């Protein structure tokens, strides 16, 4: 071998440890870019989350405030109690039509006292400012306090949804040009009365506890009744899905022999977990309403449908919890003479309980927010204006549910209902948040690592 | 006797059986528990179980079967002529049921005597007014045939209910008594109870199969019913969807399928790149601290109910897109509800789905592969692109297929965000509609259940079920078949 040295051609590229050549630069740049794509993707995800949450909060927070008008209403005896013996049964004959003029005239008096200049002429002209529900509210109060007839009583009366929208910036003088429900003169009046503190916004408990209202009374609608509907549905789901789910998981995890039947069950469960929720709605419609003739729109039907839907979730998480209990526990129990059933129920199940409960709560949260199946079993289109009379009718009489109520509001034409829908979402999300927090706390507190 | 009372009676019998069984076992052993084969409670449970389980099973079966039998009996009383022109047997039967329920209610409220209700004639009294005051509204005049059917309905229901109570309570008594007779010190009560519990566990596990069967049956029967009154060739062959509740509808599935697939495609175009890159960053680059913040934040998106996304599409994203692409902007968009609106929002919803599934899969790729690649001088991104992603590919494809199946079956976003017009168009800013949205609108409309306009929803549901099931099975198959086995 000779010590041949390459002399011809180009000089080899000079690069040492300290200089970076073009190719490495390119590779490093591509590395940096790739990393940035990843960060950008996460940023996009978080950005969407922030936009979503801020849209919910900024649009929905208004639903918790409502505009009220403080009106001293003169309860004229000649109109409300002609005989004068203050008998509620007799006074009940006066319908809300008898009360409306009283309220309107009282409001008109307030307007006159305020000294506002207005082309409007009498009480009938300001009725657009008051909610149509005001008369019923005053009537209920009068029937409960019959001896106050003849006096002048201060009422906080709901303003109509247009006035409410004006105070919240949703309604303006331009937007009502075509609106026959309110005129610009009313808004001028509202401005004056607002200065004097007669018209004011305050926290709206009615939205949280109240019942749904008809299409034209957005200011009165509340989520309370549908919340009860959701509650009864969740009770049904909990009472059915937890025991059935736990029993199924115990069988599959602890007792099932490996054979075709077990395989078949497992395939079924994993497939059911991926079936679209609307298909469960079809099942609920066909099985519980068409076939079993259960009442339409009843929470129990919703609960049964959602039970079938949440079962796979609960089974999957329960099995994971059972699997996490180490075999040594079972072996020890079997070793001191327990039967397999005793080992499972006395030792494995209690240890797996926190995990099972966590999974159940998360399954319930999922069921609480589910809407699509409820549409098919008739929980929309029904206006939930009455509280259920008792536990029984709570399960069996028609009701709505929180997500169904939100959907119903979103479908209505009046934009005042959009605010209610967003507000409903805030409440729904608070419930979900609370349930998930409970699940997390349970897990933190009771979970054991083996 | 109402069902609730029946349940309470059986429960009470079971409790009594428990106490009796336990006491009998102890006294049989001469107060010496050691002489018993099992713990005393097991003897009690044995009696309670044998009293309760057969009785409840019989009750459930009875509750399912009785309406069937009563219905067929009442239906057989209705002659062909009792069904008016343009009505169906189902409608007439619902009238019959309403009349029967109304009469029961009237008796309950004391408006009618029990014998009076049984002897009602159409001409003799104004039944409609009586029913009306009981709170049951009957639409049309009641014909003698309907009244006869309703009376038969009532009487067979009454006998059925009486028999039901007798059978259920009888079963509880007999079962409890037999078990009580078994109770002797050397009776293996624990084994008996455990066999029973095991049977209950198997039953609970089989509910999954029952649910699947229920889904399939409810879809299949109604779909067959649909194809009997509407030709299948039209359903699968027509390119027009124009239901009209007056009849003469054209119910072609293609515009709906197109809308579904188009929206899903856009959703996947949004969610797959974002989800995948996020997963890669989270599993390969992010430190534990960043990961512990970013991962739950992304997963929050998955915990938000779909109705929220639907509202977000309808009220926020739609108007936003309209202001850019609408008449004031580029002029491509007519209204806020469009394929783009629904697709974008659905994409956002699917991001965490894709990212957490892919994250798991990427994490499952063994470290030795990475180390080998780094050892050869590859940068991190080169390792990811050339080693990790190819190794994780089957899993990622599976995740994307699962996301696609989610997108196809998603309902609320498209109901609120996609519009209602069924059309075959390429413009993503047009309103289109999907299979799921039409299932909702056809079944929540005022259509009678027997009309093709309502029944088509079941055929659509069947299509949806088959599509999503196929995608899921295919996804699992791909994951299983192409998964590299590392250990």
C-alpha cells in the first residue's frame, strides 16, 4: 500500500466542529419548523377552547340579569273584589285580563310622575314595556294576600324582553324600526326611568328556578323545570346503569370463561360504545314508546335510553378498576377459605369502588349533556311550564331536560332566547364541572396505587 | 293492582322469607351455628332470592306480553269497515286505547260507576263529554265498533292485571315456600345463593347483547316497513330529497350522504393535522410540566356536550363566516348555516379525540426505536417522521377512522349548524344536510308514524348504523392486523 494522497479536484469542504454547513443548517431549520408546527397545533386547540369558553360566557352571562320595573300598583277594590268580602275563591274569578289595566295605569302614573316628555297618552300605550307575565304574578300575589286589596303595593315587575334587550345592548333604536312589539318612544321612556332608578337590572333567580315560557315571553323563561327533568333522568340512569354495569363487569372480569359467548359480549360492548347516540334515540323511540307504550317525553324514557347509552362507558371503566386490584388480594382471600364470590364481593369490589364511582360519575356527566337521543323521544317541542307534582309524576309526566331545553331555546325565533340558551349552557357546564371535580377528588382521595 | 304495589308486596315477601329462612336454619341446627353448612344469612338469602327472582321475571315478561295480547284481541273486534278512509289501523287502535283509558279514568274520578262504564252505548250517552270531563280528549265521534273494541280492551286488561297479580304473588309464595322447605342444616345454601348471583351477573352482561339486538330489530323492522311502502330502488337510486307530508315525496339518500361525507371530510381536515401535530408535540417534545397543563386543556374540548358546539356553530361561527364569505365579503355564502360552519366546529370537537388516541399510540412505540435513530445521527423530527410515525401508522389510521365514524354519527352540530336544504353541491359554503339531521327532522315532525316520511328515518338510521359499525370494525381490524408486536 502506498501513502497515496488525493491531490486533484476540489478542496474538501472545510467544516469543523465550530462551523455549521448548509445541510446541517437545513436540517436544524426543519427541526425547528416541525417543533413549531406542534406548538402551533396545541396553540390552535387551546385557542379554540378559549374562544368557545369566552363566547359562552360573554353571551350567556346576561341571562342571569333581568330588567325589572318598580311599579307601585294600586289594587283597585272595585275591579278585583266587587263584593268586598275578600273571599279568595270569589276573587279568583277575576282573570289576568282584569289585572293588566291596573298595572298599566300604575306604570303610566309612574311615567307621569317622572316628568318625562312623551307622545304616549295613557296606560294602554306603555303595555309594551311590561312582560305579559306581570298580570299573572300580581294576581297570584293578590290571591295569596286578599286583605291587601285597596292598597297600593310596590311590585318588581318583569320588563318585556325588548326593554330587557335594550338595557343589555341587544336592542337598539335602529333594530326596532320594523318591530311592532315596541317603539322608540318606549325606549326614550326607559332611558328616563332608568336614570331615576325605576327601571333596573338585578339578579334573575327565575332563570335558574323558573319554568319555560311561551315563545313570546322570553323574559319569563327559566331552566328550573327542565333541571328537574334532568335530575329524574339522572336518577333513573344511576339506579339502573350502576348496578347493571357493575354486575356485567364483575362477570366479565372475574368469572367469565374464555369462550365464544364471552367474546361475543365483549365485541358487543365495544361496538355499543361507538354507536352514534342518535341510534340509541331510535332504539328508545321504537322500544320504549312504540313497543312498550311508555309515555312520550317522560324522564323515565329518557333515563332508560341514556342508561343503555352509558352502560358501555361504565362497564369499560369498572373493568379497568377491577383489573387494577392486584391478584394477590384475591389469592389471599381464596387462601383463607373464601369462595370466589366472597373474594370478589368482600375484597375486590370494595377496593375497586373509588374507580367504579369515578367512572360512573363521568358516565353520568356524559349522559347529562347528551341531547340527540332526547330529540327523538319527544323531549323537545314540549314546553315545560309546570313543575312535576311529585316523585311519581316527576318520572312519568312529560318534561324537558336541560340540553333539550337549550336546544328548544336555540330554535326559537326571538333573539332574546339565544341569550337564555347561552345562559343555560353556563348552568349545564357548571353541573358538568362539578361532577368532574367530584370524580377527580374521589380519585385523588381514595385511589390506591399497588 | 298497580305494578308498584306488586313490587312492594314481593319485596316484603322476600324480606319475610329472609327472616324466616335464617330463623329456620338456626333452629334446625339446634341453635348451634357450627352444625350449619353455610353461614345463617345464606339460608335467608336463599329463600329471599327464590321468592323474588322468579316473581320479578314473571312480572317483566307479563308486562311486555300483556299489551300485545290485549291489542290483538281488541284489533280482531274491529271490522274492516271501522277504519275510515285515509286512516290506518294504528290510528284507530290509538283511539280505542284512548277511549279505554278515558273510561278507566272516569271511573277512577267517580264520574261513572263501574257497571255504568261497562254498559255504555254510543247512543245512550255522550261519551265524548264524559271523557272530556275526565281530561281525555277524543278527536272524532266514537263509533260502536270502537266502543266495543275499547270495552274488550278494558275487560281483557282488567283480567290481565288481576291474573298478573295472582301469578306474581303466587310465584313469590311458592318459590319462598319451596326454598324454606329446603332449609335444613346440611343444605348447601351458600352454593345455591352463589349460583343464583352468578346467573344474575350473566344476565347483566347479556344486556349488551340485548341492546344490540334491540337496536338491530327496531331498525330492521321499521326499515322493512318503509321499503314496503316506498321502493328501495328509489331510496338508493334517486338524487333528490324532497319529502312532502302530503304524499308524493322523493326520498333519495344521496344528497344526505353527500352532505354527511362532505361535512365529515372538512371536520377531519381540521382535526387530523391539529390533533396529530399536538399528539406528536405532547409525546415527543413537551416536558412533563407543559404536558400536564396542555393535555387536560385539550381534553376539556372533549368533555363539552355537543349541544354547546351546536350553539357555537349556529350563533358564533356561522355569523363570523358569513361576515367574511357572505354578501358583504366574498359573496360565496348565503346564510350562516353551511357545510363549512358545521365542519369547522365538528373539527374542533374532534381534535382531542384524534390527539389523545394518537398520543397513546405514539407513546406505545418502544424507546429503543428512537434511541436507534438518534444513534445514527437523526434529528428528533427526522426520527419522528421516518421511524415513529411509520411504526405508529396503523394505530393512527385506526384513530382517524374512529374519528370519521364519530363525525358521521354526530347530530347536534349538524342539526343546528349545517342547514336543512338537501342538495348535491361542491361549494362548502352552501347549506347542506346530513343523515343524522334528517333522522331528527323526520321523526320530530308531525308526520304519522306509518307514513313513508317518518319511516324513512329508520332506513336512514340503518344506513348510519351500518356505516359507523363498518368503520369501527375496519378500524379495529387495521389496528390488529398491522400492529407491530414489540415487547
